[in-house]
């Protein structure tokens, strides 16, 4: 095995959905791939039950001194980020990688989007990314650098028909990645965004099942030139590249993984 992340300590938010035999989220698939590649992985998620189970499974597939642990985190809470980073740096002495993959979804027009839902989307996809980056950067700087990967969306690049607050919040994360990349380049901290298209994840399945509950065909497939959904591990492989030293000259970039949707 190549061990492309050997010796590195990684935080992955939203990584609870990484249980073998079940549909995985992108964060969970990334956690599984990172541990296989030699990283020590901290799964930070609001879901304590699935997060703990995912971490236990990750530990079982560990082949060296690396470990997988779960820490509960609400990414929108500044005090929780401060405590999380302090605990990780105290235990491991370094943080090399931060993957912002915590997420939720909401579909509504401008007129039907409530202020509460607008705030909820920005709390997770914008504020949470800002807070995590803010607290991790000083530790990365002391470690000599690092990589921050922000899981955005193809909806940050095009106008989605219904995801008003979601798309706007994802657009914020896209711009934040570029601003942070410029500011942190001198510290050897790279910041990049990943923009998945339609992907088979637990969150996406829950949303599409509401639309196809009457037996109708998944409307997403006809929009994808490649004719299928992405799998979570396909997105995770791109995140691995950006997290590893193989992308040492890549910062401020946006990697679109959408089966050709935005090329149309």
C-alpha cells in the first residue's frame, strides 16, 4: 500500500456516514480512504452514534500506528471548534489536514425560503468552514504547513433551480477557499475546494426519495452526460489527492467532479 498520508493527522467533519455495508457519505468514504493511506483520522460530526461506529470500523482496518477517533462537533459553534482543535493538537501534537465535509441540504425557491433555513445553510456551509479554518491554521503553521479541503458543490458554480440557500452557502465556501488560499500560501497551507455533482450519499438519497416516492424516474440521470451518479469513494479519491503532498503546488483551485453536468 502506498501510504500517501503516512504520519499525517487529519480532521474530517461530517464523517459519520462511513459504515461498511451502508451507503456512505463523502466524509465517511474519505475517512476510510485516509486511514488506509496511513493517516490518523479524527471524525468530527454531530452524529455521535454513527460517528462512533464509523471510527471503530476505521480502527479495525488500520495497518500501522495510525488511529481513528470520533469527536462530537457542531461545526457552527465556535467554542466547540476551539475545544476540538485544542484537544487534537494536545493529543497528537499536530494537525496536517482539515476536510470540511459537514453538510445538509434544503430545496426551496427564493420566496419560499425562510430566514431560519437560510441561516441554517450558512451556519454549516459557510460559518462552520470559516471557524474550523480559523482555529486549525495556527496549529498547521506550527507544524510547517498543511492542506485544507472544502467540500463545496457544482451548485456553487451554476444556478440551481430550487436550492436557494444551499447554493448561496456553497458559493460562499467556494470564494472563501480562494481568499484563504491567498492569505495562507506564505505559511505553506494550501486551501482548495471540491465541487461534486449528483452523488449517491445518504443525504442525497433522502432528498430524491421524496421526489420519486410516486414511482417516477430519478430526474437527475438525464442531466448527467456520463449517465450515472457518482459514488462517494470517487469524490473521496479527489479529496485524497488534494490532501496529500502530490498536490503540493495546488492551492486556490476548484476541482469539479460532476460527470460533465457543468460542461453543458
